[in-house]
C-alpha cells in the first residue's frame, strides 16, 4: 500500500473528489476555508490545496484460465 498525493489521471482525481464530497455531505468538516457551500466544489478546493491523499493498493491482475477458443462468461 502506498499513500499518493499526486494523481496519475483525471479519472482518479474525479473518483477521489466524489468520495470526499460524499464524506462532506455526510457531515465531515471541510479541511480548507472556502466560499462555496457545494460539497463537490469544497472537495475540489481541498484537492487543489493538497489536503487530500489516497491509498493505492496493488491488486494483481489475474487472467482466467481458458481452455480452447471459448470466451468465459462470468455470471453472478
């Protein structure tokens, strides 16, 4: 596990901001002073200020075993 402060993609930044916005909507206090009252904007301001970090876990990629030319379909 590694704590990351920079973002490797805009997609990851949006995911982190969305999760932080949900925390703010659930009652968490803002880490920076801001004029906005919207949770998404507050989360973006916190990220821009460098107050938000995330943990990136290394999950190994496992390829399914395929016998023959068939494509496996996973049903849940």
